[in-house]
C-alpha cells in the first residue's frame, strides 16, 4: 500500500476546548491491510492519546455508525474488537453530545468528554471517511 497522508478521520470538537479526534497516521507497517491511527483526547482538564489500528471492517462500521447517529440513535464503535472503543451519546449528562473513549485493554481508563457539536458534523464525517476510502483505493 502506498503512503496515505496523515488525516483526521474523526474530529468531535467544540469552542470550549473539548475534543476527541481519530488521526490516521498512515499505513500499518506490520499489517498491509491496516492503517495506523491514534485517538487523541484534549480538554482543559485532561489530555491523552492511545494507538489504534483501523481496517476495512472498522471503516465500514464507522459508516454504519454515522447512519445510526443520523437516525438519532447513540453508537458504540469498535466495542467488540480488541483495542479502544468510542461511544457517542447524542444527549449526554450535560445536555449536549458526549464522547466516551474506553481503553479497556491497555490502560483500563475511560474518558467521557462533553462536546457541543455543529449541526453539520455528521455530513463532515461522511466526507472525511469518503476522502480516506478514496485515498486507500488510489494508493
């Protein structure tokens, strides 16, 4: 697989400084079908990151998760795989969406981040996914 430029596949951020991003770093050297990525959590209170591997199955399930979110339902993405998972609750404890990153297998830490998302965030994320998939096809 040729190089894929680093890009943010997921950007859930607000003006308060809370954000959860999934950054694709590039091809996974040890697994040609995988992409090296990282989950990055940044808030005024806590910051952290954890490594992640994305494959076709996870990317397809992200597309399905976006459809579920667009239908007004919460999601738990990557819950049944090894490594960290990301849940998005459309109405969290603070009356805005919240993102829960659970790194059960490595650090055993769970972080809950309230994020006031813009109205077009699902469309933006579909575009981001399409850009990544197109880059993979042309690589």
